[in-house]
C-alpha cells in the first residue's frame, strides 16, 4: 500500500515497486543493482529525460537509460559537447558559444572564435585537453536561474548568442549546467560526471551560419564523437574510414554522376550523362512496376498560383519550405514544392464514379524546396528534387488493400536493391497541436490512425509509433533504411489524407448516385532521385548492379591494331542496348585495366591477337575475377539474361 512517504514506480516491464518520496533515478538504479548504477546515464521519468540526481516526488513511470539506449547515447554526446566547449574556452578564452546538440553519430558545437581558425593540429590539442578534463570526473551540476540573472550573466560576458537564445525562454524554465570551469545555458539533462567519457574523436571542422541563415555571421562548427571505451571508438573509426570511401559526394565526382555550380545555385544538382542514365533506369523500373499495378502516368507544371497552395493547406503550413513567390499579371506564383495539389486537380477535372476507383496516378515530378544553406548536403539535402510520386484515390472499403499494396511495393524494392535492414515508422499527430500544426479534425485523426495501424498489424510488418511526426493532413508511414555499412537514410513515405479531398471538393458518384469524398494515399516508394541515388552510391560503394551501371562494358584493345575488332564487338553489344565503351587511349593494358577498375565498370573485355583471330573476348569482372576467354555470342547471352532480371 502506498503511504504519504512512499511513491509507486512503474518500470518498462510493467512491474511496480514502492520507493521513498524524493528518491532519484540513480538511487533507484543502485537499489536494483550496483552494476546497473555503474552503467546508467540518464533517467526517463513520465517520458521526460531527467538528470539521475533529480528527485522524483510523485508516482511515475521510470526508465533507466544506458549507452545501449539511443536516448542514453544522445545524452552522453550532448554532455561531451559541453566538454568540448570547456576545452575550447580554455584554448580560446574569448570564444562565444551558440548551440551544441547531439546528432545521429556524435555531436557538434557552433562557436564564434572571433576570427581565429581551427587546424588539424588544433583539433588534436582540443582532443587531448578533453581527455584531461574528462579524467577529472567533474559532475554536471544543474542550477535554476531567473531570466534576469541569466541575462545579467551573459550580458557581463558579452555573449550575444546566449542572449538571443534567452529571448525565447520563459522565466522559471531556465537552467544552467556547470562542469569543471565551464558553465552553459542548457535545459539538459546530462550524464552524472565526465568520467564516463573514456574515448573522444573530433572528426571535422566546418562553417555554419548563425541560425542557419546565410545573411548572418559564419561560425565555426566542430564535430566530434565519444564513447565509454576505446574499443568502440576504434570500431567507429574503421566505420568512418569505410563511410568516407563510400561518400556519395566523393563517388559522384569520381564516377561523373553529378555536379554543382555556383552560378546555377546551391542545392541544385546538375546530372551528368552517367547520372542521367541511372535516373532513366530507375524510372524505367518504377514505370514498369506501376504500369503492372494499374497506375496511369500524368505530368504537371513546375509552378502554380498561390491560390492552389492555399486550398491545399501548404500555405501557410509549409510556407517556410517553399521558395518566395513570383509576381505575374497581378498574381503570385510559387515553384512547385509538392505534386499532390496538381494531382488533385487532375482527379477533379474528370467525372468519376465508384467504378473508376481506386484511381491511381503517378508522376516523376520535379519539386523545389527551400532548404537552408547550412542544411544542404550533397544529394541528400537539395533544393531541386525529382520525386517518385503517386496518389491513389479510393473508398474507405478499398483503403486497407491499397495501403497494404504500397507497403508490399516498398518491400519488393528493398529486395531488388539488397536492402536488408529497414524500419517502418507510424507517424502520428499530436492532439495539443490541432489547428496549429495539424488539420483540426480529432475524430478523423483517430479513425485514420487506427486504419493505418490495423493494415500494418494485419500485414505482419514490424513498426514503431512516433508522436507529432504526421503530415498536416493525416498519419503516414516513414521508411528508414540502412546501407550495408549501417548508415541510416530516410527513404520513402506512405501517407493517408482525409483532408484534401474535402478542401479540393473532390468527389465521385457512388452506387446510390450520391456524391462521396475519396480517401487519398500519397506514396513515394523510391523517394527522390537525389536521395535514393546518394543512398545507392554509398550502399554499393559505387559498384552499381549491372542493369543500373552507366557503363556496363568497357572494351580494352591491347593496341591500336585491335581497334577495328573492338569496334565490331562494340556494335554487337550496342545493338542490344548494352551500354558499351572502348578505351582507345594509347596506354598500356595494365593502365587501362586499373582505370576501368577505378571507374567501377562491371565488365571489361580485353582484346588482342588471340581474341581477334578466334573471334572471342577475354572477360574480367570488376574486382579482379577472371572469367576467361569466351565467344562473343555466349557472353552476350549471359549479359542479356543478367540485365533482363530487372527490366
């Protein structure tokens, strides 16, 4: 029985235990076991992360998080960001600090170094200082501050960055954290002390505009990562080396896939011939699959009047991600940031009956989104994106089957591209934000979220639920995939829309000759060309499957004497639409082989005296596999079979 001196603590496994009122998460861990107390990094009380030293005064659910929990890692990395700031302040006493958050793999801190630069040697020195500071086992101490006291503190320091942060904070919610000789404005929480941090690597220095606005001052962003032991750091550095080798920006340049140009503009990729071939092959695959599943292809313009996006609700909900409007003939026009409003107009232009549903239309439509300059990253974050988009208009009775088919389509694509690790995430709305971030239809939210959840359960697809991540018009499935080295990408989405059918006054005539509003499914299984090709380059380390490779065969004549025979062979393969090139440079065959390997061409065909006399080719597969000497026709049949698996 609970007394006035006791509280009930519910653990993740649903067990409930009694503890004294005011006990801390650390003390709970200690009572459970000394081993747990040594590993626990942060507490989660009633779904809120808290310092282990924070008293728990009421009945609560408690989760004790350690390094193996993602939120435990994030807290660990955030605490290490503070340690980095302490080391920076020691080396650069006049430094000013903006923000230092944890990220997917580590942390960063944005710092105004008052014109000073950070070299590789400086990073190593900062690392050394961080290790020394970590070894002092300094506690991360939390202190509540009034807004007036906080403003006075940072005014005295002349820190305009923290003063700017304070503008958006309410009095009574402000906390400072101190470890060693460093104090920072921070809501926390943090790990108990610096001694948990055993291994540190500062990985990169970059420029970052204050608040991500290119009109503001450029700060120095220092990236890093940390671990509770050296072995994990060593393993991570091996991973980093492999990741660097697979970086799509590096491979994109080496393999002549894409480029950027300052005069064209940041975030606006130019696809080179090799990249355009990849795009066309992906489109060919998607169009074939969609044709087989009953999709009709459409095409829509790159701009539209403001009125369209007001009707759709993207204005004002999505305005920050859209390019500014253009004035023309007294109207405002926007670059298309999404295809769906255009597709709704296509549906509306026709007299639909229940016999026409489900109505599936698809488009590889180019959209334009205004990503902040500081967030642009190769092909992963761009301002021009070509999307594998489609919309399905259906009745409620058809929804489960249609939504399940889209999920099945995703899984089939995963098999084609050897994507073995993926996660389906059901993104839900947040009831407190109805009318602000989400369409204010609470009953429809509950109904459609249940519909999506039931489809996933019936399909036996594992999924997790995440609050406050839905589209403004309905719940969605977000798909996270992992490359072969474990790097995560957000690929695709499958969304249900209960709102825009009404706002666009879409309807069809049902079997009772009455008007009915369709449900809409938004889906993009291959996401955008930009993001998906970036993933493929890193996933395959640039060695794309034969059917997708820009150059499928490279013919290597040993000397100019064998060039006519090489051209004859080339015409044979080109006549079957096999992408073939000849390396006709006046170079030794060893150099040609090395260069073809570097270009990651799937097959090279070596031609010399024997091959010309016997009407054969000597075949070498990328990676050094010698396939021996074969008649041209035999190898042609083999190649056609390999390619046809995906066409």
